[in-house]
C-alpha cells in the first residue's frame, strides 16, 4: 500500500508556503499477499512463496561416487574447489560427475532435484558410494564439512577444528547480506533505491573489515599457515569481490586487496 505525503516548504524571501511533489511511502499490509513478479529483476519470475517441485524431471547420473548438481556461482564454486583439492591429494572417494543446473530454466524445481534438496538451491549432491543407501547432501557449508570428514578430515585440522568451524559458519551466516542484500539491490534490481543500497553496502564493508583485520595477523582465515575449508568457503565470495570479479560495484566498496591464496 502506498500513501502520498506532501512536503511543505516556506519561501524564505516572501514567506509563501508551497507544496512540493508528493513523496510515496510504503505501508505494509496487515496480511501480505503474493503478486507474481515478472519484471523487477531477472530472477523475479522464478520466485514464489511456496516450496516443492513444479514439474517432473529426472536427474542425470554418472559412474563416480559423487554426483554434483551445480552452477558456477560462488556457492557452487566452493564445492568444486573442495573436490578438486581432494582429488589432488589422491582421495578416490572424491571422484565426481558434475551436472549443470540451469536455474534460469528452473532446473532446480524439477521433481528429482527437489527430492535431493527440498530447498531447491545449488549446489547439491548425492554420494552413491553405498549403492544401497545413497546419501543426499545440500547446503554448501554442510557439503564442505561432509567431504572433509569423508576424506580423513582433510582441510579441517584437529587442533584448529573449532576455529575453522567458527569461520565456516560465519561465511554461511554473513553472505546472504552480500548476495541477497548488496548484490540484489545494487546489481539486479531494476529500480535502484538508496536505503537498501546504503544499508547493505555498509554491512558488506563491515564484513570485509572483519576479514581484513584477521588477515593482518595471519595468512589464512582460521590458521596461521594452514589452508582450510573456511578459506574454501570464503574466497569465492569475498576474494572475488576484492579482485573485482563478482559485481560491478567493487569501486563503490573500495575493497581491501587481500586474498588468501596467490592468484
């Protein structure tokens, strides 16, 4: 609901009172009702206030233990990086088939995808090491932890486990302000609004300062000299922002030029 509030001003010279153009303000309804959104941003048509599959569609299945269903977004990159690191270390249990999920074609709302991940988000995977009892794994942070524990706690050192988990969960909790906040209102929303852009730019700069302060003291986020799943989780989002590879608004952020690995 929009209400029209007039702004009244007084002419300092003649004392005349004038009424400026009305300012629109939004008053939330008592009961919110969904109105399909087709034009406010490129993702508008896929969003609904309901969960579940929208059509029947099978998922492709390959021959390797891990079946990864993903896309090259920052969240998708985390798991691919982890799998490649594990393969480099010689863990055969990390061999995988990667399947492209086209979210613009709504692949993530197909029946088999939703059965694997009721939240309809990428990345998601099936571990079919045990053919009789395949294991679904979704949420990128959970996937990193699962793969680490599957492969002898790789990139999760016992003596720094809690600190690594602190930063892994920090990333999972903080990044929605980056993608769903700054990224959405600055990059994707067709109508640019000052309040949400100011709000989420400020929060993203605060998060970058958190990382900057930590990385003044040590080479990696959770450990002085040890690369962990925390770095794998954080770099695709914050590292790419600092390198100017994620959004067009990096100049707005004046980001710190830190990076946890040499690039």
